[in-house]
């Protein structure tokens, strides 16, 4: 699956471990797209916390070694497989997944994980869409079935808080091992806590769910069907074109600083904006 004679710069992980296992190679063979795949010249790639867990070897899903991390890229189509009908060379795109890894100058992705990138967004913003926005859409609409007029709390590593009136309809919970018990007390009748992040266990009293008939619902992008991705993609692209989906970019890194990026994303306490590699 490599183009003869063409090479690229890419991060390769030869063994699981600390951030320094992220090694930059300059002679990685350029991948070639299969029949239903797209070859993308990467301009930016998002950095996600889950990639640090995979790299460390502590995540449930382990890739075969060696591998190149990265799923959320934005760039320009460089070539397409013979069955690809939605994209052509030169198209601006972003992805929700890759086959050969996004920490690289080029990546191959399945056609159904590639989406058009509207002109209103730059490549760095395109690389910031997939994990944050598709997760938010899945949490808020697919799982919580959010409705107009409902009150939503996005809960991270904050401390005490107050909920006036009838309480909160939906809590998008990023740190459930700390906040879940309190979340249940904040909910309105029929309220839902959507578990997006967790770093350990917590003790709760199930009685807190009874009087309000509240729900605790877990969310995982990995469980999305192709139809889920398509539905979310259409909604989010509409938001980009309308101007309300406008990702904020945080720290930027060159590929050779991949170990530093992995250190920073775990040590950071609430960094503003999406961390990205810029190529």
C-alpha cells in the first residue's frame, strides 16, 4: 500500500510507552489509496487525549506495531481509489478517522470518513472538528435527544455550582469520576447525565435517579454507525457554512514536537482551544 519511490515525514510508534516513543521518520513510504479510499496531503492534524492512552499501551484497543497515530486531519485530496465518487484531487477535506495515521505529511482514509471542508474554515480549524464536535453532536442529539429550550450544563473539572429553577435537563459530563454524584442532584425531572469523560471510579446513590426518573448514558464515538457519522457530518457542515461552528485553535506544534504535544495535552488543565500539528 505504498507509492513506489515516494517518501514522507511521519511519526512512527515502534513500541508502547512514554511520549518519547513518538519518533519522527523522514523516509516513510507514501501510502496509496485502495478502491474506496482517499489519499490526503495533510495540512493539520488534531491531537486527542485518547491518542496518548493508545501510545502508552493502556487503551482497550491496541493498534499493531509499528503505527502512526492521528485520526483528525484536514488537507487536500491528492488521489482517490477507483470506487470513490464523492471526492476528487484538489478538494479541501477533513476526516473523522484515518487508515494509515494522521501524524504524517500524507494519510489514507476511507471515503466514508472524509468530509468536505467549507472555505470558511482553515485547515487548522478543520483538524479540530472531528473528536470534539462529533462527540458533542452524538452526546447532545443522538444520545440525550436534546430538544429546543432545554438547559444544558457542560461540566468539566469545576468545583461547586448552583442550578436554579427547575434544574438542568442535560449534563455533558467530562469528569464523571469526580462529578457524577453531584450531577444527579442538579438534574430536572427526566434529566440526563451524558458520560463523555472518566478517569476512575466513583460511588453514587442510585436513589438519586429515582424521584426524578433521571438517566445516566455513556457515549463513545467508536460506537457510531456509518449512518450516525453521515447525519452528524451533514449537521456540522451546515453549521460551518452558516458560521456558528467556528473551532478555536490552541497550541500548534510541528511534527517533531509530537512528544511535547502528548505531554502538554495530559498535563494541561483546561487549555483553551484545540491542540494541532501544523504541516
